[in-house]
C-alpha cells in the first residue's frame, strides 16, 4: 500500500497537468487531528473544476492511480448549497481507497464554507488565500432541546412495543430490525451524555466509533448486550437490557440538562412489555 505522501504526490502530479482542475483539497479523517491515523482511512479528495459537464464525462486520469477492485459513482446536490457534484469512490488493487469528489467552480464558495476539516493541496487561482482554521466543530454532538429529547424518548418506547410483537410472534427479523432502531436511539442518549460531559465540544465519530473511549467499561459491556443472537430468548434479554440502559440514561440526562421527562409513559410501556414477554427470558 502506498504511503499518504506518495498518494498525495500522485494526486498533485495528475491534477497539476489538468487545466480544468483549478483547485484540489483534502477533507475527512486524514485532516482531523483528533482521529488516530491508520491504513484504512480513505482519501477524501475534492477537485474544483471548470467546464464541469464535459470534464466529468472523461475521468481517464483516475486510471493513473491503479486498477480498481470496485468503484461507485453518484451524482447529487448537497444541503450546504453545492448544486451539483459527482462522487467517484474507488478501492484500488493496491488497497488504497480514494473518494474523488468533483465540484463545479461555480459552487466553490459553498464548498469553502461547508466543512472546516479542509487541507488545500492545489490552488491555481488563489481561491483559498484566506487562512483556514481546521476544526471538526461541524461534527460535534448537538445539545438537544426539549422537543428533540421528547421525540427520542417517545420513539424509543414506541419501538419497544414492536419488538415485543415480534417476540410474541417469533418473527426474528421483525423483532431484531426494531431492536436495532431502539439501539440507534440509545446511542443518541450516550452521545448526549458524552457531549454534556465535554461541553458539547466533542464528536464520537461516524457510527459512534469513538464512543468506547468516553463511556465506562461497564456501560460499554452493557451496550454490547443489546446485540442478540437469532434466538427469541436472546432478543428478549437484549430488549430488557436496552430498555434498562435507556431509562437510566434518560433520567440522568433530563436532570443534567434540566429537561422534563415523561416517566409515567415509560413506566407504563415497561409494565406492558414485561407482561407480554413473561416466559420468553432467562433473566
């Protein structure tokens, strides 16, 4: 596998001779000083191009990086104001993965303000002459308001009744699908706990991959208990574990953030669930 320096040199050499490429930047984890680097990090490379429509029809220079194992191409617009962009993601046979992103030059201002995890590699026209302060604040955990907190709590307890339905019917996939949705909301609660502890100046990363660093070993082990095997008794035990964790966390977070908590609703749902699943658990 090529080193980061070798990859960036290859990007620089190829982009330098393409007149339509006016700027090249790197985003993502390789720019984030808070992420421990490893060999599996993607290269998230943005190319600012003129003559956009004609350019994206002929991306032959990508072949210079090697033979692909697999690739994926998506054309879309972004919520940040970039009206058109092309993503061309490639895993090469040398195990290097590059997410090529092509943006029309007309959208450069929207791109400049989209993300502060940005390293300029090439700037032929001085579009990035102002100093850019690297920051991952875009990805920091957001402090919930009462409406958001209420929604997460209500949705969690509502979903739990679907898991119970799946258990009673012995519909394994149905029960596990809804248990997974519940876990997503539990992870949101854990994020809020971490965010509050660090004054909302922190991120647990994509798919909560850094969460283990910020919660106790006991909490981590309990979280792992929410991943069942494909047996009714395992799903039932996971449901009981996940609801207990969520209840404790919701009370804690409501207190810490001065939120109102609808405990009566939660308690009624817990009672209903326990009555329904009696005999389906070894707990």
